[in-house]
């Protein structure tokens, strides 16, 4: 009987892992299908397929399926660059290959990433030294791998003349899958992108706070959608974008549906040395007609609606209704209001522009300030993004949609990029 009992317990422990693995494989297969059905002569559809792979990579990190999905994202951007010769696609390919090497230095596709980086350097930027650095790293770390011979041959062509045009995709690259390769590991090379956003202004670590969670579901939409679930899904996508597009270190205050009080969130951010703190929420109202996107930074509330919203969020997290004096006192000690305001403006503008480019209508509720307790203890510029109204049936439907969530994440990430660039310009002018 004991053996049967142990077997049953073992099955219960194994099943969730098996189910997750099957889910990952299923989603990866759908992403592959999207890629295979692309018209390789058209510029349409590439981003849609990249997002499908991004979804797998962000949902299943540190798994074989998730790892291959991340490499596939880079390959798609590379192939799109070959088609469009658009520098934005080139930078996305660089960033994603570099992220792959950083995140999975011991994976069999790490040297593939180095080889692709070298080819892209030669094809577009004519950066021979950086290409040689990547190729020599392959020879040093992967002497028995199948990319070593390719790297050696390319180095000989580069140093001995030859003058032929090098394609960004190896001649033996398989079109039948995205991707399939087996070989030896171990490399840690950090290639610098064309523009290093972190050189002048130190923004290296971003803590993302998915609102609510665990015992606190947050606001609930008319179709039963929970704010806590939506906030976590968007936060995961945002972390993926910041890590792969901007090469920032990212941490989530929660990665599952767990309860975390506000003090724990603040402590988590400060312990990780957050340079920026972004709290993700979905707005709510007693009226189903209320809609729009709004971004807040910590300051005394400028209108009654902002006060009511702050009171609702604070109360949901077990805080008394009126925290004004306590929050204002803490604000005087931290003094990040101006930088938080600039971050809020940069993120909000980018987010609204990105949403308006893909969805109609999108109501802009502007940037405002309020006394949100979750922003109080942070020692870095901090904002709270109300992504849409979960109590509005149309916006609730959007919030549940993965494409809408990716658009939100991309808009916020672009805003962070713009904020860093603006602070860099300011620093260089002083």
C-alpha cells in the first residue's frame, strides 16, 4: 500500500511539469507554423511570428523549448533585416542574440548566436574587429563544435581577401525549422550594441511590480478577469522586452499568484538595487463606461479622481484610507519626484502612441500624481501604470488578449528607452 501511495504522490508531483512541458511544445509548434507559412518575400507577418516565439520564451524560461524560442526570435529579426535592411530590425537581432548568450551561455546554440553576430557585423556595419572577436571566441570555446570550422573559414576570408558578399544567414541554414542544432557549450561574450544606453546614465536594473496577487485579486472585470492575473502577464512580457531589447537586468516582485504586501515589494526593489520601479495595474470604476490609459508618479494628488484611485489601491493592500502625512513625510526623504515625473511622461507618451497605432479608440487620461503607498519606499524613480479599465467590457477583452499585452509591454519598454536617452543627453550637457 505504501508503494502505491508513493507512486500516486509521485504522479501528482510530475504531472504539473509534464503538463507545462506539453503546453510549451504546443505553443512552440504554433509559433513554428506561423514562421513556416510566412511569405518570405513580403514584409508582413514577421512581427506577429516573433511575438509568438517571444510568448513561449517569456512563459517558459530556462526550458529547452523556451530557450529555442528565444533563439528563434533573433533569427526572425535577422531574416527580416535581410529583407528590409531596416536598422531597427538589425538592432533587435543584435540585442536578442546577445541576450541569448548572456542568459544561456551553456546552451548548444550559444555559438550559433556568436556566428550570426559576426555575420551581421560584417554585412551591415563593416565592423571587422568586433566580427573577429566573436569568431575567435567560437574557436577558443567551441573547438570541437560544428561552428568552429565555419568561424575559421570566415576568418581566413576576412584576412586573406576574397571580397565576396557575405549573407547574414549561413548557406547551410535550415529553412525547415526554427532552429535545430546540437553541439558543445560554454561561452560568455557580451557584445556591445551600436548605442549603449547605460554608458552615461546608470540604469541597469528595473524592478517590475505586478499589482495585487494571492489573497488580493485586485479589481475584477464583468467577465471575471482578475487584475492580478493581467498585471502578472503584462509584467512578464515587459521584463522580456526590457531584458532583450534594452539589455537591462529585470526582476519581478512576484512571478506567481502569491500574496506580497507593499512593504515586501519595496524591500524587494531596494535589495535588488532598482534603478527604476514600475508597478503594473488595471484600472477600475463603478461605471462600465470609464476607459483609458493613465500613468502615475508619487506626489500629492492633483484631483479627486486620483485621490480615490490611490485610496482604493492602498486600501486593497491593507493600508488605512488616509496615508497622506506618512507618505508625504517619506517623499521628502527620497526626493525622486522630478525623475519619477519624467519617467512617467516618457512611458505614458510611448505607451499611448503604441496603443493608438494598433487599436481604436484609445483614450489618453494623461500623466497624474497621487499618493500610492507602493511607490513610497522605493529609492529610485517610480511609476504606476494603469494599463486600461478592467471594468470596461471592451477594455477587459483587450486586456485578456496576448497581442494587446505585448503592445502595452512594448510601449512601456520604448518609454523606458526614451527616458534613459533623455537623461543621457542631460548628463552629457552638464
